[in-house]
C-alpha cells in the first residue's frame, strides 16, 4: 500500500477531463485552497500519462467518458503500473453511472457527479466541497492491481451452518452498515461473504443521487441476495439488503409491529445526504438490542454518534480496522467514542456478523 500524504506537504492534483470547461472549473475551485496545488491538466489519457510520470500527483480527478482511451482503460493501466488515488468525475447518466461503478471496483476512491459542479450553488461552497473530497482522497490508502486488497474470511454464501434469522419484518435481528470513501469495494467484499438468508439489512453509502441505483444492481449481481435502492414505506424483509438512495436520508420506523424503511430530504448531516446517523439513531430507538451495527472505511465522523446510541441500547457493533480501511476517519471516530465492541479487519467482519447472530439464535432456543 502507498503511504498517505504528509500534513506539511501541498496536495498535488492532476485534472483529467476532455472538457476544457470542466478542467478550468476544477482548477479554479481548487486554487482557493492553499494546501492544494493543481500540477497539471490533460484532455485525454495519453497526455495524462505523461503528466503522471512527470509530476507524481497525490490525487487524480478522472472523467470516464473520454475520446481515444476511456477512463476505465486508463485507470486500469494506472492502477497496474503507477497506482494513484483517483476521484471519478462523471456525468449523471446511466452510462456514466455504470462506468463509475466499474471504476470504483478497479481502485478509484471516490466519485463526484458533474451535476454537483454547478456554479449557481456558489463558488465558495463548491470550492470547500471539492477541497474536502480531494483532502480525503489524499489520505486514502491505495492498492496496486497486482496486490490483493483484503484477505477474506473463510465463509461463503450458502454455508449450511449459518444463522436462520426470524422471518417477517419487525422481529429478530436488523443489520445496519455505513460506509463512505472506499466503501463500495468494502461493501462488495463484505456482502459477498454473507449467505442468502441474511437478516433485514440497511446500508448507507455516501454516494451521489442516481449512482446508488446502479450500485445496488451491481451488488445484486455478485451477492447471494438482492440489494435494492430503498423505497419510502417499504417493509424490511429477511434476505434483502436496502441501500439508502442518493440525496435521501434513510431511517427506520415501526408500524403495526412491522419495520418500515422511510426516506426524507432533511438537511445534509456532516455535509452528506444520505448520512448514517439518522439510520443508526432510529435503529437504536426501535430495534435496540436486536441490532447489529457495522461502520466501514470513510472520511469524517458520520455514524459515530448514532452507533453510540445503538450500543447504549444493547446492539452489537463492529468497526473496520485501520489497516484495511481506505480512509480510517469514520471507524476511528466511532472507536474513540466507545461506540463499538470490536475492531476487525474487513475480511473477518462477515464471520463476526454470522457468529453473533448464531449466538443469538442459540440463546433464544436455550
């Protein structure tokens, strides 16, 4: 793994986009941050390749739909031969979203929608948001495509000794997971190691609107259970994972003895929407000791307060460890707050989840 950028250094950024308007806008926005320096910009992969070697940037912003060589092919080569922390800047289109999901699976650490780069929102706000994303990316760990990312636990979907959660929403265990920077691949690693009969599962991944639908679909293709973008008022079901839709908070309610997922567009929390805290806090109130909370890689402190409330009501909480986290911000905040019972490498978390539910099942039978 590469080391993170030292706090005494300027963060060097390379901007790669075929649109001169976007290149100019990103450069202008980042110029307001004295700790960030745009060392070059390129309109295609071939020009970017030369600048990567010349400047060795800490972070590269990369468009995925470009002429001559698309961003995916370029990113694959970069991660093989010149691993670089990469933020995808993508159009809000079905194609752009699908390509962005692939880029995340190939090693990109974050994705930003071009629709967010709207100058009508104010240059100051845009500058702060983009700078924060660049700083988070600069602190991320990256792994060459020639290296394995995580040693997985020895569990596979369909094992016969897995738990048998109670059927029907409103009863049994509810699993809640939160992630941000580095989260898409962490979630993929975790969820693909869980069996088809998972308990009702709720996931918050910091991700732009529209991208979450395609992300859920991509997870369904590799998991033993369906992963869907949550719909307001939808009941929870065993064997189904619901992902908070981009630009909506997600929380839990209980009506007539059934758990229902609710969504809203209340103000962003910790600068993000969806945020994990509204979900975790609602689960603490409604599920209490029946819940399992997991906090994965991500910047900032979203989820720490809600996870503490969950623990105070009797839940079992797990945080990803620093070594396997792309960015250790969210797990560290939860750990420092005393919100988790166990800190674990990513590859062991599925086994911990399954062991906890098996323990509960045995206790209930006993």
